[in-house]
C-alpha cells in the first residue's frame, strides 16, 4: 500500500473513531433516493454538534452547512451524496443493512462519513482562509439530485467545489487525480416500433416490428464502431426489449430501452442524433412506424483548471507524490457532479478503498464493501483541498480589489 498505513497518520484518533461509527450507523439504515430523511437527520445532528447551523430540507432531504472563514467569500464547497440502492445486502457485516432490499452498495455511506470527518478537521482550524460549504446531496443515483440542489441555491457564492468517490481498483493511500473526463454523460433512449399486427403464418400481409428491431440492434452497435474515431470513448447499449404476445401473432408493438455514454458534449450530441436518424431509417426501410424518445441525463464530469491543480497538491499533502494515480482506462460510469462543474471550477477525485484482507463485490453489487481506512484519508484530503482552494480564492479576491 502506498502512503500511511495508519488512520492516525491522516486524522486524530478521536476523529477516526467517530467517522467509523457514523459510517456504520449510516450503513445500517440506508435510504433510497429522495427518501433520505433519517440519513439527513443524522448528518444534521453531527454538524450541529460541531457548532454549525445546517440548513435542512434543501430539495427535500438535502443539507447545507457553512463554516465561516477569515474572509466572507467566495466559498469552497465540498459535496457528498446520500442515497442508497434497491439491493438486498449479502456482505454478512455486523453492521449490514437493517432495511430489507435497500443497501449502501455504492459507498455513499463512506462519502458522507468522510465529509463529516473533514468538517471535524476544518472546525478545528484557527485560520480558515474562506468559508467552506458542506453539501450533503440526495438522489445521486437518479442523476437528478445535483441539479435540484443547484436550483435551490447550493452553489450561491461558491468559488470552487470538490467531490470524490471510493474506488475498489485502488488501495487506501492512493488518490486518483485525473485531468480531463473522469465520468461519462448518461442519456437514455426509448425506441418504439409499431405495425398493424397479423397472423404469423401470413407475414406478407403485414409488417413485422421484431424483424425491424433485429436490424436496428445491429445498426445501433455500429454507431460507435463505425461512426466515431476509435480513440473516442462512447457506449450505445440496448438493455431491454419488450414486445409480442404469442408465437403465432405478428407483434404490433416492440419497445427498446437503452443508454448512451460519451466523454464529450460533441460526441454526446452526435450519438443522440445518430440514434434518432438510424431508428427512422430502419423504420422506413421495413415499413414500421418509429417513435424515438431521448431522456437527457447527467453531463460528463470533466476536471481541469484551478480545480485539478488544487487536488494534485491536496493529494500530495495527503498521500505523497507516490500515492497519486490517474485513470488507466476511460470510465464510462455516470455521476451527477458534472452539473456542479458546468457552473463553477472544481474537480472530482477517487479514493482508493480496496480491502487488503478480503474479497468484496464491485459497486452496485450485494457484496460491496470497502476498507474504512479510506475515511481517514478522504477526510484529510477534503480538509487540505478546502484550505488550498480557500487560499487561491482569497488571493484572487485581494488581487481583484473586491
């Protein structure tokens, strides 16, 4: 393992014990998107115990808390997501979920405890350069939570924002600080193919949406392999097909649902256009009616500028230069943190959390778990990032004469 092996190399012992307790309490009582009320209550109680005055009920269950600094702003924002997933836990942990069919299988319990740990560290600072806003966001898994919090003022007076996700491909003592795209955009599509129906024994008397769908599936898979440069990461996946009522009846309706992933807005828009164009062309060729609906999702998460500079230095101070990593392969997963970065500078990093002593399942699986050392490392990183970004913002404010 790169970097310190002991949590007290990163945070005081009392802070580590408290964040472990919080993580386990949150893990025992997971709540789905937009239902995180008990989760919110625990976050508020913890922040209040630190002398902060949290604002509650933001977009339903969201929580904001501002810690004053030497100057009045702009603020540095630190964000954690709160929601769990509809999964029945199978880890066997002594603190496993007590809610049937609901589990923190993506590490959001770890994210919240880490950010609460950062709040503990920062409230002990005697000279915080600028105010820090702690953002506890609902509904990341739906892709809508960040957008809702922004609409409710989460980014007001914010000059920079930082977020993170635990990563089982790396060890505690490693932080992934990657310049460029770190998460893909996530759009969904529905294509409905319709015909008059008919007898399966006389297909020439009608048109067959199922045959048309077979051709459409093949054409959709060529959008990435033949229309985009091989160097451009993108995904077109059809994840569900529904249609037909009986073996001897020509289906009158068939529905395909899928997802589009891209690393740039240009590629994202091209995929959307090409899916619509391809579906219309196949429908015309086979004589079936086609309706295509695109459900816009989260934008790509793109790191750069001041934000990535701050994160590199914060990571260096936390784990040393040997502990800093970059993405080895493009990440096609989605993350609604991209909405924040569309509006203010910042960056999104990944905290190594792979357990050294046992095998666990990947994110979004019933066996997901992580090494709790990540809580100490992540809390220290967030505290360092807040201090460094605060100095940057304070210096820029003085230089501008504001």
